[in-house]
């Protein structure tokens, strides 16, 4: 206890000068530690016996983010079931959380994608503003509807200004893939770029779609990428672009990345054109460390990387804004064709739940559930159909719950 | 009657008329098939078969371009392909009015011959003129870029059994080059999709599928986000699908295609898409089979013009050292032969090339061996002669 208060008072003194860049490694001995607004806390849990010294680094939010709402020791999190396999997977998440006695209450908000009015999604956005954190399934966008009906997921991201989409692709030893030992972090700008949804038909038969790149957003995402790279101890950041063709747009993005890079001399910065990037990813993926890119290239690259490590059912993703965080699967699939058949892979959604628990600073629960998932994947090797096994979703979830005990 | 029945009846008729089938005036059965095929199909054959020598414009290019062009010419010589080469150089010159263009003799040669084979062209940075590839594209209105990606047996990659074709719209889309600085710090890039270009590429994709016995065409899009632009592209694809009921048509989101491509590339056949997605996906597929050094590519233009090219760079570091790998240009030339209808020669040269790579005795450095380019070429020439 004395050690704790000493550390606390030390950080109270140091923090105003260093503005939150101080990284403390403080072991949490089961007591809660009230955190200051700008203090970063990192805890590293090491799994020795079961998974053969695999180091798990918990995800944390960068500084400048307010602590999530916490009433009576329990957190409230917005849950948006979405379409397709979203509802069933999120039910499993709720099951696992209840089983592990995680102090999180879910506020379920349904969004009906078939309706044209935006009331549903606005309700969801208000709920997230209230709670600060959300866990969501993908909401389907019917692209045969009129262009005025915007994608719900996109609306959510832009209204809450969730500017960074972070995805950590790590090969799991128990999953059979063509490439082994991949470890790539992808940071994708989440609000502008090609996803601005600004289109018009100036002349009949000619459609223009605008891609917007702004200096502010590019600087913001580059800064986020470098900060995250530094916090995770990564050595290289690669910017992915197409500035040889889109000289102004991607040129601005690249320039912002270079500017930010100059402020982080300990991290190497290089850039690569997007078509070369995809080619390198399928032949030599181990050359990549952290990648930062605008919206559309982020879509392509994140899907390629997800495919490389084993598929959409394995990788969780997070969307961070200044004030809010929304967690989902990395590749944002609705999985309509496998909905309701008990064959979907719950890993991605469960790992997204663990990321959320880390964000809420419930590190012990997060590591407990994560270890159970990894044991099922790597030791027991109970896999669902998408990674070549024969298990059903419920069997996998049961196995995970057994491992938690 | 079926094609074969027509063919045998015509052959019998010719025999009756006394036209020799095995003598000096050899009428090959394939020729009869070709004519029957042309008569049976509604659309004209891509290249009407002439029994004479076909002239092709050859643009050697820069860097390793001349070496690999020579290699290809040697191999074609050994295969006795009825091709006559007309070499031209392409550099950017400024015409009257300040507009950049290619030399007039190159343009005239291409317009006359309609078929071209091009090596890698270098674009010096800050040269003041647009890239050479862009100039060629604009000059001949090369609207479709076709890249067949087939796994090469001797060249091991983590992906086997890849057999797909990417057809990419080459003129508009995200690469229209229209950009504005709206206010300081805000840049807008315009992606242009037109009905005419989308229709043209969709029609071409289905024609290609039909002519090359491909079972399905998949349109790749992102219409959930770019509703109007990719929506227009999709509509045109659907309309073209209506006119070609024999080819299966599916639509798939770009991210789903990327995800599935790296997990199981065998599920794809022909992919058609706008410019940016095409750029990324075609390079992704090239990476699956082993990179740009072994990938052929063809550009189809309006007015029957077609330019086949190797898409790798000029490799100035190995230029002139007899180390280059001519496979990409060779396979593009084989694509060219198929486009012209010379399937027999195409098969012979392609088989020889794949056999040599599979044998692994004589391979250039990038394929994992340490032979010279001339040795590699020599081996292929020898195999071609043996196959005769």
C-alpha cells in the first residue's frame, strides 16, 4: 500500500511536466488503483506453462481519453447486436461474461437496418455517448437502397468521430495457415477518405465520388499510430498510400506522416505503395510491423491480413475516438450465410470483448478470458468450420468457459 | 449440328472437292474449326485468322527491355510462329500545342498492326511529362487491363492452383487524376465512374469469359459505401450479364474478395472491377503466383488495338548483364498469340516455358537458379524445337 501511494504521489508530481508520456509498470495486486486523467497504466501478463511463454500485452487507450463511466463498481456498456451472426455471437459474449462474473452491464440497443429512418442509429449513438464504450455487431447495408440512406456503421463512426481503427493481426499457433508468425498492427483512418459518402451525378451517366483528405485528420491518425507504436515497443511504422497517382490527396497524407515521424526518432518510418504492399503481404508478410493508412486502403489491407492469419473469425478490432471507443470484429462481416446455424467462430467477438475489458481497466478479467480462448484455440484445438475444424459455436464457447474455471 | 460435326462435314466436302488436306496446300483441321466457330458465334472473333505472316509492333522498352525482347523474338523464331516484328521506340515528345505524345511513327505502326508487345518503360521522376504507360493508354484508349494469374508449377509459392483473371477498367475511376485543394489542409480527389466506360468493360469481361471458356464473372465493388458510383458500375455489369446468360455472374464486396483471396484463391474465376480495386487486386493476384516477374498482362483498346506487356520494372541494376528473366514478357507474348487465334503456337511456347521452369535445371536468378538469360532462352528454344 505504501508503495502504491508513493508511486501515485510521484506521478502527481511528474505528470504535469511530462504530460502523460510517462509509462509506469505497476503490478496490480487485486486492489483497484484510481487512475489520473493523463496517466498511462500498463500491465503485462505472462503465460508460461500453458502456451509456452507467449507474452500477452493488454490493449490500452492512449492518453487524453476520459475514464469510462463507472457506477457502483459496475460498468455499463452499449451493446448493438447488428445483423447476421452479430446477435448470436454477442449472446455468447454475454454468457461468457456472466459466467466469469465480469462487472459489466450491457445496455442493448437494436438497430433495424431495413428501415430508412435514422432514428434507430441515432438512439444507438446517444447510448454510446452516454456510456462511452460499446460492443457491436455489424449492421447490414443494403446497397440497393437509395444513396440518401447512408451506411449505419459509417454514420456511427463519423458521428462519434472514432478516428482510429486498430487491428492487431497475430498468428495463432494452433491455427493452420500458409504463413506463420505474423504480427502486424494496422491503424486505419476511420472517418474520411473514400468513405465520405459524397457523391453526385453531375451529368446523366457520369457519377463523381469525392475522396477527402484533410491535414488535421492525417496528422491525428499519424500521431496515434506513432504513439501506439512507441507504447507497444514497435520499431517501424509503414505508411501505405498511392501518392504516385493521387499526388495531392495521398501526397498530403504522406507528408503529414513524415512530419509526425520526425518527432519520433526512435521509430523507423517508411512508406509503400498500396499495390506493392498487397503483393508483399502475400509473399513476405514478416517485413511489416505497424502500418498506417487512409480509409479504403485500410479496408483492403486489413482484410488481406485477416485472411493471412486465419480468417474473419479470429481477429478483433477496435475503433477509438477522443472520447468514445467501440469494439467489434476487425473485418466487420455480417455473415448472413452462416447466421443461425451455430457454426460461426466466436473468437473474434470474444477477443473484442477482452479488448473492451482492457479499455475499462478490468485487466484480470480480460486476461482470464483471453487465456481461456487461446487455450481452446491452441491446446485443445477445438475449431469451428471456418478454420478447418468441426466444432460448433456452442461447443467452442463451452470449452472456453470450462477453461475459465 | 455441334461444332465437331460441322467441322467433319466441311472436311469431307473439301476432300470431295479434291482440296488436299495433307499436301502442300495443307488445310488444317483447326482452321476449319476456327471458321466454323466464327460462323457459329454472333460476335466476331478477336482476331481473324490469316494464314499469312502477322506483323506486330514491338516496343523493347528500357533497362532490361531490349534483352528480354530479343529473347522472346528468338523463342518465337524457334517455334516458327508466323509473326513479323516491327520495332519501335516510344519516348515522350512534345507535339504542337505543347501536348505530350508518343512519336508519330510508333503511333502509325500500332494503328496499322493493331497488335503490340511492350517491354518495361521507365518514367523519370520530375520529367515534366506524364508516365509513358499513361500516354500509351490515352493515345490508344486502352480501356481494359487483363491479367491472367495462373500458378506456375515449377515456381513454388504458398498458393497453388491459382487460376483466375482480373479485368480492370483502365481509364477512369479513382485514377482520373482530378484533384483540388479546397482550402489549405483539405484536398479532394474525384473518382469518376461513367456509364459508357462501365458498360464497355462489363461487355468486354463477359466476351472474354465466353471466348476463353470461363465459367463465371464476379464484379468487385464497394457499393455499400460508394452507393452511386459503384452502384452504376454494378448496374452495367448486371445488364451485360443479362446478355450473356451462359456465363454465371456474381457480385462481391472488395473486402470479402480480399479476405477470401488470401485464404482460398481457387474460388475465383474472372473478376471485373473499376480502376483502383483492379490495381490492388491484380497486384495481389500477381503476388499469389510469384510476383511481377512471371505475370503476363494485356491491354485492350478501342478499335481492336491490343498491347501486351510485362508489368515489372526496368531493373536498371541488372540491365545489360544477361541476368534478366524473360518469363513475364514471354507469357504476355503467348497471351498475344491466343488473342490472335494462334492457339497451337501459344500452347507450344507456353508448354516449353513451363517445362523448363519445372525442370529447374536452367533458371535465372530471380527464379532461384543462377543461369544467364541467354541460357534460359536457349533452353526454351531447344524445348520448343523438341516439341515440334
